C-alpha cells in the first residue's frame, strides 16, 4: 500500500509539472483549468470529511463507508501531531451535537 501511494504521489507531481510546462511554454487555457482542478481536488477531499461524518452519524452510525473512503484522512487524524488531532476532532463534531466519534485500532470510525 505504501508503494502504491508513493507511485500515485509521484505521478500526481509529474502531471502537475507537465501542466505547468504547458502553461508556461504554450499558454494553453485548458492546462490552467486542469492545474487549478488538480490542486483543488485534494483540498475538497479533506474538507468534505467533516460533512461526510455529519451525514454518516445520522444515516450510518457504524461509519464503514466513511472509514473506507476517508482512510488517509483518518490515518493523519490518528497519527498526526496533537494540534491536527484536536482540529480534526473539533471539525468532525461541529455538525453532530450529542454524538461521539470513536476510532478503533484498525482506524475504523464509529459514531455514538
């Protein structure tokens, strides 16, 4: 899994560099839009974690879908620095008053 993530990260970086070269050398408009999209997608992925947890806490308290789709975000939440852990905990609990989030050892999320 670690090798796959490293390869995907390298491919993403290479694609972004290729788009930058297209923008600088040929001034192509489609390349500008593609680069903006490629840089915005990871931001949207991370910021959609909170609303996904809010919805899942009401519709699927077991949290299996959130645990599967957002496993990289959950991993950063569990293994990251203390400030990241606190910010993520606050962000997740904003939209679900009265609910608690528990994370098991395999980084699965459950809403109670």
